[in-house]
């Protein structure tokens, strides 16, 4: 399957954005992450990760992951960034509480054909923090994360040491149907999310935000297990 050829120009044509093909058990699978990553890198990932990122979510299907926050660290600049980001929906963790529950649900983004990710982070005091974002299959890199209020980022996909890695390529702001790219000096730094298998049906999401001047702003590790779909 020549997905690498299809994506040679870092774009996904319409027929690939919504592609679903039969899996071995006769169900339909979503091959868009596979197409973006390329066959060799995709094959290097553990089977549970490949299955997780091949789930078809159309038709009202929802996937639910439950687990706990293992670690959250942020330096002073990271704390201020997290608080300021509340103005656009609080896409970064605002608490450093550890060993508290977390729940993630993934559903179809009906408007774009992408995926809506809803993250719930419990806190020791007060209501849980809830973060919404949409993974859209389009843009210069083929996939982007939209966090609302006009803000989002283009992502690149990589396979590293058996883990699936999402890395920020650029940040953008949309207003009145137009897109404006944020200059490097206005960006929060490089954002990396690593999805790694740890065995026994469990996996971790590791979030890192690193600024060239202010260092590692945010580091968070959350362990999950799929519980329902």
C-alpha cells in the first residue's frame, strides 16, 4: 500500500482524509495515522499502538481510556503559560497533582471528519480540569490539533523507540476564515506528546513543552488503559 507516495507532498487528498478499510476481523479501520507515518515506521510500532490508532470512530462510536496522572512538573514560566492559556480553553495542565484519576474519551469530529479528544484530569481540590481538542487531518503536515478560540498547531508524526510521537511543527490562529501563522518568538516552544506501550494493556501519554530560552516548561506523564468503546 503506497501511502508514502500519496503523502510525498505532505498533504492528504480528500479520498485519504476519510479512508476506512476492512480490518482482519471484518470491521472497518481508520488508516490515516498509518498513512501519515509511513509503512516502515508504522510496522515498527507495537501492535496495541497500531490497533489503538486504527480505530474507526464514525457512527457515534466512542473510545474511553481511564488511568491516573503519574507526574506533572512545570517551572515558573510553564506555570504562567498554563494560567494564561486558560483564556483559550486551558489546553495545558494547570495543577501539579499526581496519583489522581484521569479519563480520556475520543469521538468523531463530525464537522471535519477528524477526532475530538476530551481529557479529564482530577484535582485534589475543586472540580476536575477538562481539556478539549480536535485532531484534524489536513494542513501542511497532514494533521493538526485545534484547541479552540481560533488557536491550533500543525503536527508531525514519528516512530521512536517503539513509541508514537506527535511533535509541534508550527502554531496558527484563525480569524474570519483566514489563518495566520504565529512567529517563532510568540510560540510557547516545542510541544511533544509521546504514546508508549508499557505492557499489560497499559500505555502512557507523556507531554513535554520545551522553550529555547525558558527550558522545559511542562512535563506530564499519565498512564491509561482502554476500558470501553
